[in-house]
C-alpha cells in the first residue's frame, strides 16, 4: 500500500460558557524562571513559593496600576492578485506600570534583561492567567523583561516605573491562554523580596540593626520582634535574641561554639517562621 498523508484538522467551537469569566484589571505580575510552574493551590503555597530557594522562587511585582499592550495584532498580506491571507501575529510587549518608582527594582529588572521568565497575571477578582499546556496546573507565558519610566516628576507626569514583558511567542499565547479563578486573596500572597543585612548598632558588639541593602532603610522596627521571637530558627551563629522597641535595636547572643558569623537564614526559613518580604543579602 502506498504512503498516505492525512490532513490535519482543527476543532471549531463558538459556544458560550455556562459560567462566564469576569475578566478585570491586572493587579500583580508574577514571574518564574522559565520552566518553573507557579503553585497557586492555596494562599500559603503561593506565598511560600515567593520565598523559595532558587531556582524555584516566584518573583512578585505589585501593585500594578496600569496595563498597556503594544503589538500582538494579527497580520495579513496579499500575494499577487489573491486575497489577503493570515501571515502571523506581530510582536507584542505588555507594559505594567507599578504604584511606585523604586530605583533598586529598576536596576534588578535591567540586570535580568537576558533572563528567560514565565509570566503569570492576577487581576482584582483573583483570576490567574497563564497557558494551558495540557496539564492540570497552568504554565506561565514565556517572556523577557526590561524597565521603563521616569526617575522624577515632570511638569505633567509623576515619577514612575514600568516593567515591560516581551512575549516570546504571541501566537502560542493567543491559542493557549487560560484562566483559573482562585478562591483566596492572591495579591496578598505575592511578594517581592528586599535584601537586608544585620549591622552593628554603635560600639557594642551584640547590638544590631536590620538594614535594607538598597537605600539603607532601617527595617528593625518592622521585623525586630519577629526575629527575636524566632531567633533559634532564623539566625545563624546565635543562641538567643531580644528586641527593644524603645530603641529599635536587636540584642543578639552569639553562639560560643560556632564560628559562623551572625546572619539571617534563607528567605525560605524566614517565611516558615512568619517573616515575609525579606532575604539576607548575598553577592
């Protein structure tokens, strides 16, 4: 029997869902390294992944206050005197403006322009947007990123920061876009982490301040009590810690047997002990 070539076919659906999706404004962008899926099974799991060890971490960008799309239009072309025919989809970039200009976040975005990410979006009604790859859990949308915005207010514009997400395959996005309604406040679980250091406060060798690496903001008042309460679990090279709310200083008792310098443990350990939004700075 001679070789037979079968024609590919596509299903064609034009119906309406009995449970229509209520699309709404985007409030958060969540990035993962390409190939890493987001765990959105619960608020706790989503928050945990935002503090996970590399490469499994999710990177939250909140709060989004505007979303603009450039490109992503269906292209047609005519050959000879034939009709216009589909010729692909134009390149697409989504621009997400964040609520505040943060110079350190812009620097971090710029440092990762060559990195391949997968993007998830969350709207105000807790709908999660990603790609249907045939599995139960949505895949992210493959993108690259770069920053834009204004450092300072102008005559008519405030300072601003936007993250631009460049789609790697717009057609695949349009064919496979899917939505999962979440039954929890997803935006509240999404974190971006601030690197911090423990620095000596004054001449005493056991008094410490918790300082943000970028901008040198003093975060001791926010996290000091939590660190003291969980000192045995979240500190390296220490046996105990107390926090003085009046002076906003941590007093840390160094271990007499360990040679490890006093420092915070990884973000995953901090989060397991109820300390969210920070990680120890590392080069």
